[in-house]
C-alpha cells in the first residue's frame, strides 16, 4: 500500500499453477497489484531463454516501458536474467542468504 501511495504501479508476474491463482484472489493478495499476470493464463512463462513476452506484457499492462520497471524475484533465471534480457532492472531476492551486502557484485541481491 505504501508503494502505491507513492504513485508506483505494481505487477504480480507468476508461473503459478492455475489451481493456486484462485487462492491468491480469494485471500486478497491480488488486490495489492495494479496488474496480475499468470503464465498459465497467458501461454508464456518467466525464465524462457529468448522469450521476453511475459515481462513485456506486464510492462505494457502497467502502461510503462520495460526500462521503467524493477523486477524482484527469487529465481535467478526467471526473476533476474529474464527481466534483464527484456530491458528491465532486476533484483534477486535470495531467501537463504545472510543479511548484508550481496556476494555477487554483478547481480544486485536482497535477502529476507
């Protein structure tokens, strides 16, 4: 809510299987996002080498160019390399790394 209050647009882009999408909607998580893109619904997935369509679709639905997007996710290929190849900025969320500076200076990383 704080990000939206600052005028930032938020998208959820997921390779989530279709049975789980309804759970996200029913618990209200989707309401925090301006755009929700599920790979099963679009016929394209994150992390497919050379296929940037899902990232471009999210940016288009947000009404911004990919270069204006910051993509944050926990899978290097799908959530860091894929968005970067599509022209987005990206941060890798490493849930298992100790808090502190990234161990890879070439891949910005945050921990939780």
